[in-house]
C-alpha cells in the first residue's frame, strides 16, 4: 500500500530532452503583484531524471522531489500526462 509522502509534485512542460536520462521541465505559476494587484506569470525550469528516456519535447509531465541525483538534478519524472502533438 502506497503511503502519502511529503514531497512536492509539480506539473510542467518538457522543453529539452537532449541529455541522457535527463529532461528540462518548465513550470508556470500566477503571482499577484504586491503593488499593482495584477496577476503576473512566473516560470521556473527544473532538471528531472527520466530513467527510460521516454519524454519528448512538448510533453506534459508530473515531477516529484527526490534526493540529489547529480549537481543540478533534484527531481524525478513520475508520469507523462499528455503527449506532444
């Protein structure tokens, strides 16, 4: 039985798959500006581990926090929710 973990999960789009067993995932979030009270888009890029090299550019994926895998990789790809067209 799988138990609930305290690790963060993030949904994003694969923007690079050129490295071996590594993908770069771009995530976007809306943040309310403190003075102008408008919503502003903020983005971040994460390097995630893709063990089977199954992700392609444009796929929507879910990544989860993990132990450090390399210098920059702290995330693992859990599932592909939507394939690129």
